[in-house]
């Protein structure tokens, strides 16, 4: 049988909850927004290096290809191209995916790969050893025009390969599905 003092104690507990509860607790529950739901799921998920958006199945892991064009004799642009190449290589390395990156120079940008005038020669030497996914191509047409204009041979750094035409090389890579970036 229920005793009177038990009922009084229960009623006093309910009254105390109503008095001390926040006004928000008395309002009916609202449906969480999409952003709140996503945030809650992210907080509840175990921390991993990759986000769900970046996780890929083995079948999805196709090789990636990037061609970077350098056609100015500006050290800042040359360094930006090298930064882009390095960042892309590291990104896909972290995902365990393959990437090929080709830096193609022509016009005044050929100075990037010239043995005698490159402001980034030392950086390319280090990069070539540490990041084999990055290769360098020098325009043969530009090299020949510089040879005629300067009246001397135009040496290119050992890490670079000379192609007949830098512009044609960029076009051919794009036709093969390579992504193109001009920093």
C-alpha cells in the first residue's frame, strides 16, 4: 500500500524540478538542424587522419596527374609552382594514392630550369631526390631561341628533360586527361 508521506515526497520532488528547471527544459524539444546533426556525428566518430569524404576504396584509387606551367621569370611564381607540386605530392602520399606531377617551363619561365640563371636550382635538386613524383620539362624551342639571342649554349639543370615544345607538351598532357594549373 502507498503511504501518504511517500506521495508527499514524490510530489515535492516534482514541484522542485518544475521550480528549478530552466525555461528551455519546459519547451517542447525541437528537431536538430542538419548542421547540428553533422556536428554531433563528427564529434561522436573516432578521430582519424582522413575524413570520410577523403576515404576511398581500393577501386576508387586511380592515379592522379597534374601539369604545372611556368612561363614567367619570376622567382615568386617559380617557388609557388614548387610549393603547389610539393603540396599535391604530399596530399596524395598521405592518402596512399599515386600522383604524377610535371612542371613544364617555356618562354621566360625556362630560367627556372637553366643551370646558369635558375633562382630555384638548389630547391629543385633537393625536391628531385626527395619527391620522385615530380618531374621537370624544359621547352626546346625556347632554349634554341635563347641560344640564338645570347650567342651561347643554354645549359639546363640535370633534373630537367628537354622537350621539343613546352606548349605542345602541356596540350598533350591535357589531352591525356592531366589536370592543368598555372600558378
